[in-house]
C-alpha cells in the first residue's frame, strides 16, 4: 500500500461535497421531483370566471449548472411544453406553450450526517413562456384573459407543491451515515 497524503477533516468534508454533489446527480434528483408530466384544470378564468382552462404539461430533462464557492449552488433550468385549451363555451381556442422553469438550489450539510439539496420554490417570475395560437380570436382571449400570467402562476404553484411533497423531501435528503453503514456491511 502506498502512503496516503493526509488532509484535515474539514478539507475531506469539502472535497466529499464537491465529489458527491455533481450536476448529474442534482439533475437526476430534480428530474425525480419534477416528474415527466402533469395536468392542470379545468381552472375558471377571466371576467366572471366563465372560461375554463385545461392544460397538459410535459416536463423535459433539467439542465443543471454548478457553481462552487463558499457554498455549492446550482442553477437549474427545466424546459416544458404545454398544450392548453380555453373553453369559452362558444369556442375552445387551443394554445401551444413552450417555456422554462428556473430554479436555484444549494447543497447543505445538516445534523446528524445529512446531505441536503435545498431547492428554492419558484416564483411566477422564474417561469419563462412563449405562447402561440392559430387564430386571432385565441390571441385576443389570451391577452384579455391574462392567460400568460395565469400559466406562470399555476406552474409556480405546482412546482412549489412538488418541492414540498413527501417524495421530494425524501429525494432531497441523503443520510450519509446510513449509506456508509450499508457500504461497510457489504465489505
């Protein structure tokens, strides 16, 4: 066995975090939290809440960028596609929405020996969308009904709910001691 170069516990812990919390692992965890698809609605919208909005949202693979500083942080971008229908009772204009959810996360250490991915909940301002439709009437409905703002608000609420869900809470926490015990028992 070759002699090892010893390091401090602090240096070891920092290096452990830098190796353990990679863009790929965070992307996988965020992908689990976000899921692949969800449906919204029908949601009453517009004057008198007469319009009913339904949407099918497809979530694509997240793109993750890591920044190593005092803390290890991540900028996460999740592309999405939405097929949306606004039921006006006399007409049902359809919209195609392309967008992106921007999230921020920080890798944290916690007692007793936990690695936690702390994901901030998105605000509507963290949702970027581009809405297209095939008719002038649909465009008027979109503008008068404030459809863009509502899409952003509902997506932000949905993602915030997913971040708080029990399955997501579990996916964001790694009990290092438990994993070490399992690996040690396997020797």
